[in-house]
């Protein structure tokens, strides 16, 4: 059970597949356009309930509760050797080699 005031993430379907534009790729067209928003819960609720939250910018948004205390997780993926080499070459060109690092 999530309590009023908890930091949560909700999801809201903006457009159902049949409402999406005709000129988008077929696999995209078959998927609902969905928005995820984080904020403070304005009422008690459980995962799957429709709830309202207040975002840091003060917006009140309604959606389906999907997570309590969501983490901010992202990265830039696995290193790509070609980009590492290109970066090293760019430094060499710009700064004149290893002794100038």
C-alpha cells in the first residue's frame, strides 16, 4: 500500500493504437503512446490503482500507479571500441599527443 505523500511513478496512456497517426511505423502504430510521470501521491493507493500525483512543477496528474519510490536509472550502454579509439584520435589531433593530456 502506498501512502499519501510517497514518491511514486504513474503511467497514463495518451493515445490508444487506433488513435495514432497513420504515417508512423507499423510496430509503433500497434503500441499505445504512454507517458510515465513521477511525483508525490495525493491519496493512498496500491499498484494498479488509478491515483493522482503532484509533480515537482506543481502539476496534478492522474494515472495508474506502477511503482513506489522509483529509482532514477540510466546509463550510456556498453563501451564501443570504435568510439573510444575515435576519442583518443581526436584528443591527439586537438592537443598534440599523450604528453599534453
